[in-house]
C-alpha cells in the first residue's frame, strides 16, 4: 500500500521524498518501461527526467492522491513528451518518415533484457498488439496491483472509461494468447501439451 | 470460472515480467545522482528555434517598415499633383523659375540621392509652370467666349426695356411711361 504523504521538494522534506521514491523505484521503472514500449534506455532516461522534475520542483505533489499514482502520472506524461521530442528530433535530422518510424520503434535487442521464455515472448507481443490505453490499464492493475480507481487517476480518465479499457484489453489479450496457444501448441501455465508429444 | 482462471494466468505472466524487470532495473542512487548532476549543469543559453523565430519576426517588421515608408512618399507626390491643378494656381509664378535654376545648379558636388531629388523637384516645377500657363490661356478664352445664339435674343426695343425714367424729368416726358387713361375716358 502506498502512503499518502504531503511532500515538497524543498527544505528537510527532500529526504523523506527521496526515501519514498527509492521504495517505489522498481515499480516506477516497470511503469516507465511500459510507457516506453519496453525500451530500457528510454525508460531510464524518462525516470531520470522525472526525478529531475521533482528535484527542481517542476513536478509538485499536492497530496490529492497517493504518491504512487501521482508519480506514475508524472512518468506517463514525461514519457509521452520525451517520445514526441525524440520523434521531432529524428524528423529534423533525417526528414525521412520511414526512418523516423524505425527510430521511434523500440529496439528489440534492448527490450529483451533477459532471456524470455517462449510463453513470455508471446505474451509480450500480445501486449504490444493492444491499444495503448488497454495496455496501460492492464499493466496498472496486474503489474502494479493498483485498483481501477487508481489506474483511472494515473491515466487521467474516468473510472468507467478505465474499466472499459481494462475489460476490453483483458478480452483481447485472452483471445490473442489463445490463438498463439493454438498456433504454437503452448499450454497456459507451462503445462506440456499432450498433442505435441 | 474460466475467466477467473484466465485472470490468474495473466497475473502470473505479469508477475513473471515484473520479476524480470526488477532484475534489470538500474539502481535508484545512480539514477538520482544523474538527475542531480543534470540539474547542476548550466542550461544552454542559445536556443536555435527561438533565434530563428526572432530573426523572422525582425525581417517581417523591417519589410513592413519599408513598405509603409514607400507608401508615405507616394501619397504627398500625388497630393501635390492635384493641388497644382486647382484654380488658385492659375497665375503663372515667375519667381519659381529662378528657384528651380538655383536648385539645379547647386547639387553638382552633393551625393547622388540629393542630385536625384533636386532633378525630380526641378522637373516637377517645370511641369507646374507649363500647366499654369496653359490654364491661364484657357481662362482668357473663356472670358471672351460668346454663345452663337446670343444675336437671336436682341430686339429693337431693348433700349426702352433696359432704360429707367430719371427723377428730374418733366411731366410730359414722365407721361410717356404712364398708361394713356384720358384717351380711354374720351372714348
């Protein structure tokens, strides 16, 4: 559970804020990865920018919501801004739209920071195929263990809208995983497929 | 029931992903320190886009200024041309000619723009004088003009109609202006 504290970036409270950020660091990194389409370098850069914003007082926690939802909302906005900036920069440098798309797309070798199991790989590709909002809703609920209300706060939408994104995303994810299961003979829960033997 | 099972499976996949992400996550202190060092760095004072925007704005303002100056110069020239055609300037101004002569002679050792300006003004004065002399001739011609049907309006009794009796005339002469009532009574 996140602790709702009124934190400011000046005076003595910076130490308290730093401790809170450290506690949430791994979750923040996971959320940044999701916002940056699993690009680790970009996610690290975004997280660094977020800490800088907090340090300089550009992003201030007002205490209206929990620190975690506020931090996640800041990460989400910063990731969107960084993505736009990177896209513009690449457009200015190259001027070739095809190259821009290639540059903007996450590097597969970077995103695969660990040896993925086959099922995990399919799961990630299924997640990538989902619309952004649905992917965000699923990530916040399943990965970050947030409630739908908290997820709605992070996404900046109403709770009804967040629920719709969540339900639709779950349905589509289930469908795409089932299709992959049929196509590759992979069983959920890593059980051996009897027909494959 | 099946959806609950599916949800558990999805949750399991997410938790597996989370564990893998935690292993690859950078250390908090490293990211925090990098952010702190970034805040210490002086910001770049020169912004290219801002400079380009300022230059464009300056060019636009300069163009507008040049255009407005040109239009202001064109308006007085046309105004002087209309003023020279008014009836007040019918009389030829003989003293202008001497002024023109002086103005033409002086700019020999001056800079080229002054020469051009003097030449233009002298040309304008010469044109004004020519226009004035022509207008004076036309005015004289209008004064002596007569209608071709003016003779038809004259009659032999014009002298009687146009004359008036004098105060010191005698009664017999005055009677000639009165209607002949006595003659009417006798009848």
